[in-house]
C-alpha cells in the first residue's frame, strides 16, 4: 500500500480550542477529540453523539485530522481512508 500524499503534506496548525468547538458552543459532550491539520479546528470523534470532526470534513473538505487526545499522535485521511 502506498503512503497517502495528504498525510505526508499535512500541516501542524495550532488548535483553535481546548475542546470540541461545536459541543462547547452547544453545551453538549464528546468522547474523544480530533484536530484538523488544515485549520486547527477541534471536533469530536465519531464515537461522540455529534461527530463534529467528520462534519467539519464534509463541510469544508479538509482531509486530515490528528487525535487531540493526550499521548496519541496518529493521523487519519478522510479522502483515502488511511491512518498515518
């Protein structure tokens, strides 16, 4: 399997919040957090009720997220469905 170019080229923007931006605004909760590596948006994972990280991808098309959980540094490309 070849490596994903989006994963290779992903940036490292500063996080825009300390929790899921939409959940904080709406007063809802999340399970785990993901950081968009295009703009720094922090969204909740797909195990969370609102799946804001994936919703962000569908809304703006930024392909790569990274876990925003302490001790985790894996990345995921939505376009190619690859972890890096």
